[in-house]
DNA sequence: CGGACAACCTGGCGGC
DNA sequence: TGCCGCCAGGTTGTCC
């Protein structure tokens, strides 16, 4: 579910409630989601550590503690939020991790599908080290994008989903960005003209920035940390719009196909 | 290296 | 209402 804009929204939402707090205890009931450490060591090691910083890298939430990094990936159905410790537990039956804070609140990680991942490590690079550039960072320039693309010749949409190539794009924003750039998802990356490459660079950033501004897309599981929905789903150009009229051109009807095992949406009239 | 595909899990939805 | 098959925003590993 959550792609870069959704994860960024989660990070911004929990940061005020988490900054400066000390984690007093950790509880979990689904050990397979816990990586790189066993549950007992995890609880013992995290207890007493104070939150130094809450940030995002790609689709990972990175909580820097005094001695370790608590890193969380929401995968498809993960939710992360801070609530008073006494608040209803039954309201969310998918909570698998709870972190007790020093102000009678809890950080909760809910995950219906149990695909999410929780890491506790002193070496953040062990988790984040192989990720590609952050598309919204100032460091990610058009020249950089051109250079990375020049080394590839694969199908463009799966390449955009490759987190080593560029970090943070998922199925929704890949379709949206390719639409904005008027490029068909099945095109080979080495078939793109310089003009198309430039348009794609701009489109990737525009699609992601809009997602952040709308606080993410709530199609199904994604919620902001305060429990409300994002608004980006109301502004999709192609995702989930098969059979509907294109918003970009006159006469186009959005089609859906399967590409690299992923549902893929595009306008056959204005994407070439 | 690229591509196909299974696997990890569960819930929601459409069809019968 | 009940059951069944299918679909899902992510990532990784295996096989060819």
C-alpha cells in the first residue's frame, strides 16, 4: 500500500508525538515481522532508548534512537500511529507491535496482512544501504536520472518500481508518472527520447509531490496516523480508472493490463 | 542480467 | 447468507 507519499505522511504525523520520547517497553505478537533480532533481545535492547529523530528513506520509516535505529516497512497493509496507552485495543484488531512511551502513550504498528517488517539495528545501512536515490531530494537531478537510465534497457514501468534504481515509487505512482509523461508503461527504457526522459523526470516528482500534498492515497488500508484518509485517490489520472474517460486528452479511455505481474493503467490515446 | 513466478498473509469484494 | 475464487498499494528468492 504505502508508497513514498503515504510513508512521508505517516512520518510527519508521528514525528510530533514521538520526538524526544523514551521507549519504556516493547510488546509484539507476530515475531516473523521482526528482523535481525529475536523478540526477547529486541524488548530488552529497545527499552530505555530515547527517540532522537523520525525520518523516511524510500518506503522505510526510520526512528533513530540513542544506540539503534528502529526501522519499519509498512508493506501492503501496515499502519503506524501514536495513541494514549489506555485507548481501545479492540478498535484495531491487527496491532502486532506496541511500544510504550514515557507519557502514557503508545506507538502501535498494525498490519492486517503481516507483510510489514520491523528492524532494530545499530547499522541502518544494513537495511537501507542498497536503495536508489530519493526522487524528491535536491540531490536527485535530471542529469543523475539520465545517467542512471542510460545504463538500462529494460521495460520502463518495472524499472521505476525497482527500489535500487529509484527509491519510493510503487505501483500507483509509477502509473501516474508515466501517464503525466505521456509514456506507455511497456516501453523499453532505452527507447525513450531525451525529451521523454526529461518529461518522465518531471512527472515522477510531480506525481509524488502531489501525493505528499494530498497526504497520500487511501484506496483500501492506508490511513494517516490520526486515522483519517488521504485525498490523493480522488485525483488519480489513471490508477483504478479502467474504462473511464482520460482526464488528459479528448476521447481517450483508460485501459488496464497486467505488466510484470502488476495491474497497470494507462491511456492508449495520449501515452505513446 | 532479465523475466517469470512463487511466497509471505489476510481481508474485501464480486459472482453464483 | 454462504462459499469460492480472485484481487490487492511490496519485496525477496529461485529458476530458466
